């Protein structure tokens, strides 16, 4: 997998690809929803996407939605 995103961003993408909302992702990772939003903003910029669906699709292609 390309080192485009950080380990923490990969964790956020994992939960995003599994369909979790920001609040749920925050709870899973023990971070605030604002931190999740910051990670998502960074992820969107790095992946050059503008939607959660596009980021989720990228994560799925990279196998980040697996258990």
C-alpha cells in the first residue's frame, strides 16, 4: 500500500469504509470528532477526493475495510 496516508489516517479510513459516522469513528479510536474531521480533511486532500464515498471506495480498493 502506498504511504500516502499516515497510520492514523488508515485507521480512520478503515472505519469510514465500514460505514461509520464521524462520531462512531471517534469512539472507536478514542479521539474527538473534530480530530476525525481533521484527519478526513487531510485524507481527502492527499487522495484528491471530495466525498466520503470516494475516500471509502479508495479504502476498499486498498483492503482497509477488512476485519
